[in-house]
């Protein structure tokens, strides 16, 4: 419980930091310089509002993942297939153990309910 509370506090502080960075990094200087040189389109391109550190990191990870998937698509599919096969094996084993435990419990319950059987 304490760990979850600390994680929530850390997440709230990080979001507060992200919000402050996004609010303080306005486009006024960039827009003003662009309007002087006649390039409002370029001002929007280099605007830093709502792109704090967290958003930048998320976009970098998404870009990297797209690059990896584009270059190594078949290898990623093969690796995922292997992981899926292993997870299916674990699921089969867990289901088998659950059925065995249920049969044991059911036989014990039937013995209590029907002592003559």
C-alpha cells in the first residue's frame, strides 16, 4: 500500500513537472520572430508548447518502435510467436492443474455429502 501511494505521488509530481514545463515553454518568442520574417508555418513547426519531457520521450519511443518494426518485421513476428507459444504452454499447465484440484475437491465434497458412495 505504501509503495502504491509513493508511486502515485511520484506520478503526480512528474505530471505537475510536465505541465509546468509545457506551460512555461510557450511559442511567443518563436511566433514573434517568425512573424517578423514572414513564416507563420515555421513558427507552428518549431513551437514547443505542450511538448515537455514526457511527451518527447513518448514520441521518441513510438518513433523507435516504428523504426524497429519496419526494419525487423519478420523477426519481431517470429519472436512474438515464440512468446505466444510459451505463454500458451503455461496456460495449458495452469488449466490442467486447476482441473486436477477441482476433481480432488469435488471428490472430497461428494464424500461428505454422500458418505455411502
